[in-house]
C-alpha cells in the first residue's frame, strides 16, 4: 500500500510524493506522481526513469514537465533509481550501487537480494499506481535520461504489451559496448556477455518481434554532452534500428549538454510525442 508523504498543487494539477514497502527490493521505495487537473479514472500516463545518482526528486523538481502535462491531461510517474538503506549493498563510486540500479534484476552477490529494479517497476510499481491513482494500464508510455534512457528503451522492447511508446534523453543505448555498462553488468549479472545483451537496447531492437509495428522512438542527444563519444554512442542504436526497420527519430541538439537544462528544453516535445500514442 502506498503512502502519500506530501503533495503540492502544480499548474492546476496535483504533485504527490509517495512511499511504499516493496516486496521486490525488500526496502521502502519512493516515487512521485503528477496528476493533471480534474483527473478522474483511466488517466493516461508517462513513466520517467532517471539517471545515475538521481532519486525520484531530480526529475520532479528540475524537468519542468508539469505545465505541459497539465495541458495534455496526462499523469507522470517518476520512480527512484535503486533500493536504498543502511543495510543495502552499495559502492563508493557514483555509477554502481545505490542510485545506479540500471533497471535490471541483479543475479550476483551482494546485489541480487535487493537490486531488482526491472521486476520492481513492471510487476510492482506500475500496478500499484494504476490501482491506487486510477492510471490507465492500457495507456502507458516510457521515457528516461542517460541510465534511465537505457531503462526506458530496454523495458519498451521487453514489454511491448505494456508501453505504447518510448523516448529518451541522452540514453546509454549500447551498455555492452561502453564503460558504464561493462562495470554495472559485470557487477550485477556477471561476466557472461550473452546475459548483457538481454539488457542492451541495441541488441534488443534487433531481436524485437515485428519492430516496424512499434510506435516510432524519439531520442534527443546534445552534441556538447561530455559522455557522448565514450558512454552514449546513439548512432549504434540508429544503425540497429535501420537494419530491422524500427522507426527512430534521433535529434542531435547542437550545443546541449547532459544536464536537466537539456532535458527541460525538449520535455514538451516528448510529452506531446507520447500523447499521440496514448489517446
């Protein structure tokens, strides 16, 4: 059962911060939900997955998403990025452990006990908010930033029956081929690179059933992003999409970096993009 921790009126709608006890992560998990004005029953919604080091609060306070969401009549769910707590496995580095769940189910110790973010989101969180806040289970889209962009794309391909559309901001599209992914995947799911492919959007798009029937994917990427060449490599995903006929709009945004200033600059476009497939 979810607990409302605090709420605010925002652009005529309601922004709530919630907590609940998760059976998947065995911890208390936090998330925020924006509900548009006059919302009642079967509300279409967008899930936003945040990046490394973030909590549910980063998107909530920095993305400048709620005015457009209010206009469009859609809700937005923003989960935390990992389990947290004093007795939960962690690492001193920013890109592993708490704040760096990578939206997968860990199989390696010490992570396997609590780091089950894929199952948490799909099997637990989405049903909880759909039931508790009358969000429409048949009108759900997914987006995210960086590590969260990786999560959005991979979950979109793994659960095509759940998500009507997907987009991403500066996503890690090929974690099997970049340092962030090598580190996280080795720690969380081991050395077998065949297992890595199950959590890599560039591999998943190649294996997707009838990708041409999927909604087009929208990706925005800043050209001044310091992680672009080493960690993000969007053109690998673009090439994979071209090979199988997956429709993709990849927009290289001149001069933009990896920050939430970049995200808020194009957030309206993404929400409008998703609304086409939600209503």
